[in-house]
């Protein structure tokens, strides 16, 4: 699986020549110091590149055009050190097509009470200049992120870092290609959608293949390669035979190893970064891909069950956004399965038929072989584990017929009260914010699916910013959600996005 590019972000400072060369020299010096500090902070996942101060219409326009064509540039960070008349920015911004951060900061933290004079005020007037600059975005309906605060503060740097990840998710979205192995599950509504519109809005290419084409690729995998991978499985995971014959068990596991290798070759060769399967359409595959899909998700592939290509693409988007993150806790395809309704212990047991990504696991990971109640193939081998505790975000992208809506729920993951020894699948257990009742009611009013793309490592703010960049509606269910205003929000949104 190829990693996303080693992106950079340009840092462009706005000013004008009204205050003389000395002032402009200070502006350039200050912005270089800020860029250096940001790069040294260790808070940013990508490098910031300093650019010469923008003072004229012509230079602004040329810089944005260069940013558009520079393949490594994933976005521009702008800041008005002094006053920069915003009409100078109109043409450049009109032509600019990448993510933009308006960093509203100031070089000095404190007002220099003893020495401040009018020259200082004119030189350090971001409070003034950034308002003029911000106005033109609002006037022109241009999407941007605004972050306010002192550039040396860790919180500000962390927010810039988070925005960078969203920007990379925005840039990389149009490079996602989803491979559909079989169609959407018959009669299911929420996993359906307009693939042409998805390509227009998100840049996703969504293609279908007859299942036997990929099954042929699985059949071609050499026994020696399968044996090596099975060895890896046996050394890495616990083996829970549960009274099955060890030889027979190993054969079942080997089928998944063949699927993992065959699928990965097929996807690599055809340049797909996400895949869907369907238990009801397996062609000549011997087992529903379980362990194999779990391992592919761990490698960074997006996945959706039962033909759910929208969730598969979202899982891939979210995996890209968290790529290379230190201490990442994981990102997975997920499904709301069953509730605990005991007062004070409410929550949703999350799982899937088989396909939960092991990046979210905590503790030992085991292989089990169990029959599936659905489908008509051999008992598939799968990885079984429980998941980490902590905050996460669950995302559901739905097609409302005339538009897409991204529904986000902040959730708090917990350990289940007791182990579930008879359950042959990986699980997570979470409490939707603000609580199960309001969270589930709001989710259902919004039309959210049972499938989600879930991550411990992203926030609803990042996901909303991504949705804004894509030009689609997003709604957040979190500790501030209250049903009456949430229902009104859905109604108002239906007017806005008409
Ligand atoms: Mn499902």
C-alpha cells in the first residue's frame, strides 16, 4: 500500500508597501521566524515552507497559481502581518483550488506598553488586517479554515497540525479508487448511492468487477507464498482451535492467506485503495474474506461490507488523514450491532460479520474459525479481539437523493463489563455522545447508516472541515446535541443544500 505523498504547506504572509521597506523587512523576518518555530515544534505532521511576502495583486495571483500546480503543496497558510487590502487577493483566491488556512496570529504576544508607538501599531496590525482579509472569503463564499491564537502556543500548533491532516484528506480524496467485488446487498437502501455524484463531489472512482476475476487472482497464488504467510499468522496471533482439528484449522487459515495475497495483488495491479465484498456473492472464493480483509485494512485499505462503497472510501479517507500519526489508536470499518440497555451501563456493541481492523485492537489478537450464519461457503478464519478505550468519531456518509450528508458522532469507547467467550468476532463497545438515547435518536433522525467509518485519531472538527472542503452537508452529534435544535438544524440544512 503506497503511503500518501510527503506533502508541504506554503506559508504566505500578506502586507503592503504603504509603511516602507523597513516595515516590510520586519514582516519577512517575523514570518520566517514563525515558520521556523512551527517546523521545530514537532507538532506539525508536514513541513511548512516560507514564501516571500505577498503585497501585490500580481504576486498573489502568481503564488496561488504556483501552489495549484506544485504537486507537493497540499495547502497554503496565510496571515496578514499588516494591512493587506483584500481586493488584491480576489483574483488569486478565485483561481486557487487547494485547502487554505487563515492563521489569525500576531508576532508579539504582549503589547509593549513602555515603547509602543504608531509605527509599532502599523507594523503589527493583524487584528485589523486579518479582518479585511477574512471578509473577502466570506463575500466570495470561499471555503477556508480560520485558526486564531499565538503561534508559539502548543494548542495553536496542534490545531494547525490537525488542519494539515484534513487538508491532506481533501487532497488525497480525489486519488481514491474503490474496487467493488460484487454489487450492493439486495434491497439495502442506506449503503446505496450515486457513484457519478460521488466522483464529482469527492473525486472517487468506483468500479465493479465480477467476483471470479479476483477469485482467479487468488487461485494463482503459489502454495509457498501461502505457507509463509500462514507461518506469520501463527507466530503473530493466538490460535483458538476450540476443539477443531489443528490440521483442518490450518487449512482454513491458509485459505484466508491466499485471499490476502491474491486480493492485494489484484488491488495493487489495478491501483485501488479501497475494496468492498458481499457475503452473498462470493463466486469461486472458498470463504468470505475475513482475516484477509482485516489485514488489508491494517495495511491502509478502505473497506465496506455488503458492497458499501461509500463507507469503504470513507475508511480510506480517514486512514490517509491519520497516516504516520504517532501513537495512533486506529481506524476501522464498523457496524452498530446490539445494545446494552442496563441503566448506567448503556452502549452499543460494535462489530461486523468478520471485518474489523486490528489497528483498533487492545490486548491479544486471536484467530478463530467459525461457521457464518449467512452465505454458503466454508467456515472463514477471522481475527478476534476487543478494542481500546477512549474518545473516537464515527462517520456515516449517506446519499439523500439530491445530496450527500456526512453524519458524525463523538463516541466514548469502553471495555465491556465481561468477556464474551462465545462471540467469534472482534468488537468495540461505545457510548454515543451525549448519551445513548439522544445519540441514537439524533443519528436516526439524520438518516445515519448501521455501517460507519470509525477512528480514535480524528475529531468531528476535522471531519466537518473535510465535508466543507468537499462542499457537502455535515452534522455533528456530540455533548452539545439536543434533539429539538438538531431536528431544526436538519430542516434548515435541507433548505441550504437544496
Ligand atoms: Mn454490514
